[in-house]
C-alpha cells in the first residue's frame, strides 16, 4: 500500500459500499477506507436483521466487501465485535478466511487497538501469520495518544505481532471531539506530533476526525455546516510546515455521518428525507419531513433540484453521485430511499475530498 491516501472511516452499510463501488479510477486509486464492521443490526440489503453473527459476517464479506470493494486498499476493523466468536474463530479470522477463499485472494489490512482483548489480539495474530499479512493499521484514540506509556505500549504491541514501524499505518482517530475551537485544537495536535514516538518511521500517519453533526441538530430546510474536521486538518498541515516534522500527514474523516454507533431499525423508526452535499469548507444539508407514507420520498426530487440549480453544484459529470442528482431532476431516476441518498452523498464526498488532496494540492 502506498503511504499517501485518503482514509474515510465507514460503517459497514449498503450505502457506503455502493458509493465505493461507483468511484472513478482516479478516486479509487487514492482512497483506502477503514471498514468498521458493525454489531449485528438491521441490514438494508437483505431487508432484515441477520439471525446470527455468522450470517452478519457472511453478508459483510459476500454482499459488501467481495461484491463491491474487493481491494487490498482497505483496512478491516472488528473492534466493535471484540469478544464474539464464530465457530471458535474471532470475527477477524472469519472475515479473512472468507475473503481469502475468492479467486483473487485479496488480503486487506487488519486494524489493531492498544486496548483490545487477548482473544482479539490472538485472532488477529493468527490472521497475520496465516495470510502473510505485510501491513497493518494501528488505531489510536486521543486518550491513547495522551498516555505517558504510549511509546512503551506501541513497542509491546509491535513485538507481539512481530511487525515493524515501516509496515504499520498509524491512524490517529479524533472521533467526535469538540472541534469548535479548531485553531487551538490544531496547535495542540502539532505539538503532540512533534514528540510522537518514531513519527518518521511509520509507513503512513493519518489524522481522522468527524465533525458532521447529529441529525437532531439540523433544522428543516437548508443547513450550511462548516467542515470543522477539514479546516482542522488544513491548519495542522500548515502548522507542521513551521516545525521540524518532515513526514507527510494523511487526511481521514467519517465522511458525511456522525462518529459513533446508533442501531437504526427502519421497521420501528422513521427517517426524514435529506441530501448531504460536500462543497469546499462546507456541507450543505437539505433536510425535509419524515418519510412516513407512500409519496413522501418525492421530497428528494425537490432537494435534488435545489442542489443542481445552485452555484455550489459541481456538475453532472463530476461523480456518479452528481449524475444521479441530475437524473432525479430530469425524472430519469426514482426518488429512492435513504439508502440511495447515502451512496449518492458519500460518492460525491469521496470524489471531492480526493480532488482537493491530490488533484489540486497547491490550492489546498
């Protein structure tokens, strides 16, 4: 895996995988998603909640990873399932065994955590040995990075897995931190990186942040939400230019969702019609009424027309998501469900972020 990429932390849902499957070649070449395998929950693709954990993992492997993103340019994180097993295997072992059975025998990168259980650690170690995994991801939270024993813990875990810094991708996950004072936050991160253990030795170093607000904080109508995680990253990158830190830092985010986990069951709860569109330093979120009865999905036609008629619309050829928006305006596509608009918004977001990072770095 090359050391420079964009890393979105994604929930293992149908919409996110459909967004990845529809990316153009340039965007695919510069993205390396972290696929966070969720707990057993309602699955839109099969229209129900899997009966067993094995069914859940099978659907993740077959219908999502293999079917829509069969690539070694990906991280697999099963931390949410730590402690659960399938046929005596950890969830990481089950996933890798299933993926590796395919013709291409793809080997993604497993993600490890400093505070994972011995069972989880043993399972991941078995995966690394069985499939000759060359590179892994280490995901640190803020509390991990602030631990005075951080360097010692990192050395211990690398020794356990018998892997070296140049084969590890450090993922510094700020999650849903308070980004309001992002300028001060950026200064603190720059100071932290100046003393980070073996900073120059990691294969890659990514800062991930998630500033997308919770749905209940968005009002009905048009919301312009500042991408504070993006602004934070730009300040960190520029701040590092004035220090002795020379290594490149990658950008990661939670795309167009709020960090954290909330099990949504459409059989019991209702969503509102909303479209999320990334434009520069902002997200434009069009929020409608609840989708309660047949015909309520027609709100998406009006929302798509508002975006396509605006000055911030990137044009129908910009991404598959943008093409879908235009086709809805022309009534060449159905209004669709929230899952459809999940992939549309994510597909556009991935394309926009990578264009900013890799197509026009001078204008960053």
